[in-house]
């Protein structure tokens, strides 16, 4: 761990790698954590010199990180691209009513109940979208898994098992559909070659706008916290 002094001081995690050939900085979109990758035998003094030389970039990148938003009654949460206000209400299940997300029961349980609601909705939408796009290329989805990933929105194995971030349900529906089409395209091309992007274009014409949305707005979805445990997810 290095500490970059100044107002404010910034902690920088060192990650030595046998594959690293040079110093490389990364700022997490999830929590603003700064990581410096470096070769196994690199000196810590050289690492610190590199950090000081990049101080302006580091501070600018950290300052641009989305503000963390904690979920609770009264807060506003995106759902399928629409802003909904969390409100208490009667009944047993979490539900959308107009511009509100009604959360019955103990207010202290609201974040956990909303998280569970989002995961169910995400699974329904992502399974449907995945099956749809897989059918267009004559393939079959073998499994759909949801996780709270920070480094990627989805992945695909050669066996047709798909993994997605359930936070996609907070994005506009076309963004979720693009990610599903993107991962299904990997069933034909396990790479990001021109052939792969040609498959994506066939499945989801105009995908560039949705990909740009994720790059621009995805960090804000990652910054939403549903409970204290979210803060520790890497």
C-alpha cells in the first residue's frame, strides 16, 4: 500500500504481477479505489515516483467517480431506466406504482427487499433476452447466473453459460438487451474480433449507442448501495 499525500491523501493498492511489464494505474468505477499494477521485481521507490508523476491524473479520475447513493425509503432509484421514489405502503410485495416503488414492511429491511426485487426482475428480463438472441443464431443458453460484478456487465462460456450483473435491470431496457446480445454473440465468437462485432450488429443493430451509455452511466449504477455489505464488494 502506498499513500499519496495531499488534500486529501489517497491510498493506492499495489498489485504485483508476473505478467506486468510496466506500471499501470486503475481507478475502480465501483468505489474509487486506486490500484497500481507493477512488475514483480519493481522497486517501491520507483512505484512511488510513478504515482507522484501521475498525481494530477489520479486526483482527476477519483474526483470524477459517481457519488455513492444509499438506498432507503424516500430515495430515488432507477428501474428500467426510469427514476422511481421508494415509498412505504401496504401489502406484502415490492411493486411499481406509477413513479413510485412501493416497499411494504419494516423500513430497515427496505434496501434488502428492493435488492431482492431487482434481482428477480433482472433474471426474468435477462433469461428472456438471452433465449431470444440465442434463438436467432441457432444456439441454446444452458445457464443464466446473476452476480453483483464490478469489472464486467456479463460473460459467456463456450458451453453457453451466461453471467450478468443484476444491476442491468436499473439501466434502460435497450441497454440490458444490448448486453444480452453481446454475450450471446460470444457463443459464435469467443473473442472481440471483427467477426464478433458483425454478429452483435446482426443481433442488435445500432448497439453503439447502448455501449456508449454503459461507459458513460454505468458507474452511477455501480455506486448505488443497498446495504453495508455492498461497500466491500470488489
